């Protein structure tokens, strides 16, 4: 329960009840005892009061005042904060004062997406030994969880009902940084990315508007009108069926932009955060004619715009989950990962379009401050059981990409290639400590093709930080690709840091 100390002011008594001389000052439900405020950046605090009423917020040595606007809304920005002892935050108005205790400063992260983010830690802990250990070894006084309108320490009561993957991420981050960490999340199973951005965000993205219009023959602005009509139609039907004593069917909205941003995320804005951990993709976008990359670009840009704190980091977990073997199968992080299989498929994918889904997710890493959480070498399946492994990998990405730690967070990523007679030389980014082959004596998974577009499996050798490929079946190669399958259990190229090379194709 959200516990607040409220010191009341003058009260007038009337014959029919009690009425304050002033509307009571309130502070938004995002703020409660035990909360974590984001360090190293301005921190907004907001609530309501009488129009024009002066409100003063005090935290540590800071005290800032502002007058509520014509609608009675007020917001104050505290100057950048540093990690320190738990302190009290107060908000004082004309008629009352609100005091919040045990307030920490540290790192704040939001988790969002569909079922893999929504799944509870208590359920997954039955199959995830490290996660069960996190819960059993608590409480963690400086790891805080926001759930159901209040903040609380991570303990045996709060952890089981919290997101398994976000808890695993926050636990690992808390352990590595050794500072307070605050976690909050909004996620719903089976939901497409289109429901997690507003119509305004979609319409502000020129690429999304152009793609939608081209593929549907009308602009996306018409979706709102169609959804409104659908709602009105369902309302009439519901009233009719209720009058007849019949069951009202569930409303099935037309595909398009939806309600989940408004219901699950918007109330958090503009709470200061370090970033977002996103796990969604299996349900695609459900925006007709618009792919995941374009939708997520609009979503990420839209969230950043409304938050108003710049291009905060937006970590996103790779889809599909698993499919390639782990560098070290004995490491608990890889529990449930695919087993290496040296047998190469007898058929080759015809074009890059056949694997647009995983390629779109890899391509999302090109969005500014949107690093990919590599997952091809982690537990496989629609709902991988090893959420602790996924959380640990997300933490590794955060340490390297967000916090500037000296840790490699990607496996080899295609950079460029050059044709030299009957060979192709491929250069990579993120070679880390160097390229290495595992599980077999030779590198498996490279394909090359000539101008005729016929793909052949290629021989591959490491040459410094590059790979040189060739094949007797493609004497004049022009294109190259690697691990080009949803389940590339044969792919065995890594860097020595233990991370797998990513799928790629040079095909245009």
C-alpha cells in the first residue's frame, strides 16, 4: 500500500460533511515511500493543488517551489542527484504537507513488452534455478520494485509477482553497479507493438505513414475514426445483449494503433529513468502493411519525445528466442539453449525476404541508443524458461552500452565485405578479443552466391579479425551471408568473449 504522511491544514465543517478550505495538495502515485529517484539528471516531481497555489518540494538540501497552473497541476524538477543515504522527500502546499520516507537515488529502468516481460518471477522460478535463488536469498533493501501504485523493497513478498526477466535484469545490474536500482514495468501477453504507441506517435513518423499509406491505400489517420466506430458499434450491441440477459462478447478491435501505451506506460511519464528493457516481437505489429522495424522506430522515438529527457537507452531482446548453440553450454546463463548440430540444411533460403522477421530485430540496433540484447545463444522457445539468463545478458549489454564498462556486449557483427576473385573477405565489428570457432574443427554457416543467385555452402577461415570464404560451387561469388536460418544450430562462429556472430546477408 502507498504509505504517505499527510499533515492536514484548516478544515471547514458543513451540515452535510467535511470540506477543506483548500483542495488538498496531492503528489502523483508514482511517488511513494521506498522509491528510487534517477541519479545524474533532473528529476521531475508532480501532482495537483489549487490553481495558483504555491507548492514546495524538499529533498536533501534542495528546496524548490512552483505555483499550480490553471488546472491545478504542478511539476517541479529537482537538480541532478547523487547516490547517498535514504532520505525524506516532502511536498508542501497551503493546506497540507506530504512526506515520503526511505527515498533512494540510483538507477531506474522500465520493462515493457508482451508475455516474456509479463511473466511472473514466482512461476518461472520453478524451472529457473538462479532465479529461484534470487528470490530465496532476499530481501535486497536497495533493489526496489514499483507495482500496483507503490514502491517496495525486493523481498519474498514482492519478487514472485514481479516480471521475471525484469527482476533478473535489475538483480544483475544491482549486483554489478552496487548502487540502488528501481524497477517498474508494464507488459501484457500476446500484444503487438502497434498497441504500445499512440496514434500521435505513429503519425509523427514519416516512414510509418508512408509505408502504411502505400500498402493500404489510405492514411493511418483513418484508423482512429474506424476504431471509434467499432467502439460505438460494440457499445450498442453490449447494451442490447445486457437488456436481453445475454453474454456480451469481448470487443475485438481492428488492427492498428491501440491502448496499451495509454494504459500501461503513460502514467509513468515523465518519471526520470535511465532507460527501457523491451521484450516483444512474437505478435509482430498488427499495423497492416507496416513492419516491426518501422513500428519500433516510431515507438522508441515517440516514447523519448513525451519523456523529454533525450534519447534514453532502449534495450530490446532479440527475436526469435534461441536457435543457435552457446559458446559454453555449461554456463547457467545458457540453460535451454540449442544443441550444436553440424548437419547443414539441404536447402538454402531463396531470398532475404524469407527471414525479414529476425533481420528486422537485428536491424533495430541501428536506432540511436537502442542496443540489441543478443538471444540466439540463450534458451530456445516462445517462452524460454531461463529468464535469469536473459536478464544477465541484458545486464551485460547495459554495462557495456549504457554504463561504459570495459565489457564486450555483442558478438561479431557484419561490417563489410570485399570480393577478391573466387573468395570474399568479410570484416566485422565487435570482434572483441578475437574471432574463434567452437564445437567443430571448421567454421559452419557461411553461404556465398554469384550473380545467378544460387547459394552454396562455403568454406571459411579466420584471418585476423576477418573471415575469408570460398566455394567450388560459386567460382565468381558476389554475395555472402551467415547463419541464415531461424534455427541455425550449426552456426559456430564467436568472439573469444563468448558471444555468437549475428545472422547477416549482403543481399540487397
